[in-house]
């Protein structure tokens, strides 16, 4: 599982001109599931992301997690995170899990985040989505297991 984590002041996702997920201060997560990933990888990523100390405290030091900062999460599925561009000009997506494998694990990952008391908004799995965000920092990290 590979997750691009972006600290945001706000983020939203639209499908067919309709906003389906929106958050204020928090994290935008772009979530890719690889063939063979399991709940072990999802739990690791959820725990790591919930505990990442990437929000500033009163002394302007990155000492607070999204939980500590009372932030929200917008989780968006993105199979293209497993696009391999090493050969040729067209990415290969052979490492990405097929939808019937990826969707239940993506939902499990979101449930794991919610179990930590986080408000988690989502996009629509497999849909063509428009994602808008205002980066905070910017702070962008990759969490992978």
C-alpha cells in the first residue's frame, strides 16, 4: 500500500460536478493498493498516518499528529500510484491491485482511520474525480508498507 499524504488547509473531491467529500484543516490522502496487499499493510499505513507528527504546535514545531490537531482526512483512491514509468513512455499498472481486490482494502483502510476517532471523507472508488486542495506548508510525504 502506498499513500501520498498532503497536509492541507482544505480539500475536496467532486464526481460528475457534485462534491462528494470535503474537509477543512487536515490531511489529503491519495491511496494506492498493490497486488497482494492485505489488512496488515492497511493497518500499518492507518496507524502511521494517524500518528505522524506533521502539524505545528504553539512553538511552530511539527509535534502534533492529525488527531492532536483535531484535523480531518480526505481519502481518495488512486491506482496510478503504482504506475511504473521505468520503461517506455506509457506507464505500466501491473503492480496495482485489480478493483475487486483494491476496493475492500481501501474501505478497510478508511475504517481503520475512523476507528482512531478521525473524521474521514472519501471520494468514489473507481470514479473519475476532480480533487482540489490548498496545501499547508506544503508538507507532502509518502507512507508505504
